[in-house]
């Protein structure tokens, strides 16, 4: 279990340093989880922790993608002035 936690800490530290992408960290965590489950068994606590780490990394990737979405100037304008001609949506 310690090796799994160390792996997660390493992935987090390298992500902060910018040396590894979140996709690489997820790929490595999946490989680590599979090998951990093969060694300790599918029902073991170590296996569950390893897959929890994968899930946390995937959630972080999702949060990062959502944070990157910025409104365009037109979207901001339409939020303030929904009645403007540029913002009207017609059903055809």
C-alpha cells in the first residue's frame, strides 16, 4: 500500500513541476492498479486504494478541463443582454 501512496505523491509532485501530464499520471496509475490487484487480489484493500487513486486523478483531469472553459465575449454580452438581436435563438 505504501508503494501506491508513494506513486500518487510522485504523480502529484511531478504534475506541479510540469514534468508530467495528467494523462501520463493516469496511465501509470492504471498500470500500477492492475499490477497491485494481480499481486494482492481483486478484493484487497491495496487494490481498492490503487483504483481510488486512478479515480482521483481522472476527477482532477475533469476539473482542470472544466476550469479551462472561459466564456467568449459574445457569451458574456448575451448574459448581460439576453434580448439583443445577436443573442436571440430561433427554433426552425
